[in-house]
């Protein structure tokens, strides 16, 4: 019996048969910004912060090859066999895909031409398997690296929040940007049970930069209000008799205030029409452009999540001009320019770029609606941060319906938890860490354990 067959039996004994996950409320710096920019106090912000954590781990050796992460979520789930695991279906796949073997990879040069020219800069993983085929459940699973409906699923933080809390001590004096930035990710997972300072700062990219970085009454008037606020209640903010939570609120206020009237913020978060056009004049393109500028600014941001809400859920007419051909162009233009500019600025070697959807799509012939439906087989793309480009990890059968060769030492599918472990290892974070500060008192594992087999980093990506 193969390793994967043993794992499949384990999953059959303990299936993911839970209620679907619902979006829980969360607080972000963006929301706080809206409040403080209007001069309103934040009394309603009260929330229960996590106590200082006792941390244990197995003491694993990490790759520690990356300083930053750009995590691109292709929400809606693109078809793997039409893109990064191309399978030409006679009479189905459009001739316009113009398949060619580039760098040893069969590639849709008519759909993703620019990325095809950059195959040597990224690796493709084709043995990825999703646990669930419900959009909300699987998208959340991808962002937290665990079952959202399990015991700790409702309090689990985004992978970026874990990176944020782990990298807090590496922030330098004067670095004022949030450690975790989420672009075009309004519905993305927040910080879970961790303190709000580690939640994602959610921003919708805009040519004019971040809204509410100035006060309608002017900087001087805002400064007076700020000073008055501290005069009135610093005795409750500094060494507060009410405990650490009040001090945390003060830090939260101060972090937001530092982003106001700051030229570094304007430079990183605004952009010209010329630069936007080069990235495609799209929301995804502008998100990739802002991500580049934020990393160039070197102001403390270590994890950037970008969500592509470009309509990848193609159940109908997948090959229509406004479907996969149009969405492919958006993706190809935005991500190829991000990779090229990161490389040109010397940032790609220290920035791990991960791109993945929540699952894949049915293979072979199209459905009656001329589309492709939900399917567990999928792909992931990795670049930079120590990843060896020009490689393919794993292979699928002729139709792309299942894995023919897993392509890595574990000899099984690669799951979202393995991708999570890979991100942590690349960032020098021990993926076996357990924080003993969760409100349920169960111990929060950075990467959950199953009891039957461990989730692991895909070290083959790093050579």
C-alpha cells in the first residue's frame, strides 16, 4: 500500500464532514484609519488580546531563504489543465492557446506568453490536492493552512498573521508600514485570535494612495487633537493599571498615526497611470505594482497577500473571449511584471512568491454549459526566496485528473498545510511551533498535525 493510499484511508476514517465556515468579523488597521482620520476615539475597539505565549516546537531546521512573502490567491479556482498543467484536448482546447514546449514545459504561449518567457524564474508544483470543493471553505483553508470547520478553525489566524508575529522582533526603528499587508483582499481571513496589530492591513489599491491619511481639518488641527488625547488619558495608556490590552491599544493608535502625513506612505501606495498601464490597468496589476513598491520601500512589511477576484469560477463558456482568454491576459501581464521588477530591483532572491487557487477544475471534455466545474486536482507556482526556477515538481496523468508522480520525498499529494509549512520554513519559522495562548487552551499549532502523517515543507523546491 502506497503512502497516499494510507493517507486516503485515514481521511476516510476522519472525513471533513463539518458545517461550512462563515466569515467572522475582524478588525483591521484600515478600519481604524477611517476612525482616527475622522478624529473619533476608539472606545468600541475593545477586544480580548492573546496573552503572552508559551511556545514549544520540535526544533526543526528551516530553509530560512526568504525575507518577504507575496501570496497570490486566485479566488474562484483557475483550470489547471488550461494553464500551468496544460493538457491539449482534441477538439476542445482552442488553437489560440498555441502550445509550445518551453524550457521543457508544454506551455500555452497564446494564453500566458509573458510568463512562458519567465519559466526559468519560477517552479510549478503539479501534485497539489485540495481537501474541499466549496469556495468559501477552500479559500479559507488556503489562507490558514487548516480545516476552517475544525476545533480551532474559527480562531485560526491568516498565515500572514503568523509571519507577522514571528517577525515582529526583526522590525527596525523607523519602519512604519504594517508587517502584514492585504491588497484587494477585503474578504480575506484576518488575524484570528492573535492581537489586532498582527491582522492584515487591508487596502484597495488606488492611484491616489491610501484614503484617510489626512484629516479634513488639516495636519495642525489633527496634531492638536492627538496631543489632547494623550494629555487626557496617557495615564491609562502607558503602564496602564488596566493591563496590557490598554497598552496594546496605544501601540495600535500610534502605528496608525505614523502612516498619516507621511511621504513614504504616499510614494509606496500611490502610482502613476504609466506604471499602472504597464501592469495592465487592472486591480490585480495595481495590487502587484503596490506590492513591489512596498517591498522597495523597506518599511517593515514582510507578508503581502494579493487576491485575484477576476472571475476564475468558469462553469460556463470557459473559452469565450471575456472568460479564460481575458483573465489569462490579466494574470499574465500583472504577475510577469511583478516577477520581472522584483528581479530587476534585487528583491526576487529574498522574496518568496506563491500563487495558488483554492482547487482546480474538471478535466477533458467541457460540461454541457461549455465550462469546467470544481475538482480537487490543482497547481501551485513558487518563485524567488531560494526557490530554484525552471522546475516542475510532480506530474499528472494524460488527462490531468490525478497525480502520476508526486515528485517529492513524502510520496503523497501536496496539501494546503504543506504549502503553509513551506512558507514558514522559507521565512525561517519552525512550522512545528505550538503557541499555548489560544483562548480554547488547546495549543495552537502553526501547521496542524494529523497523528497519522506530518505535513511538511516541499524542500524539493529549493534544490
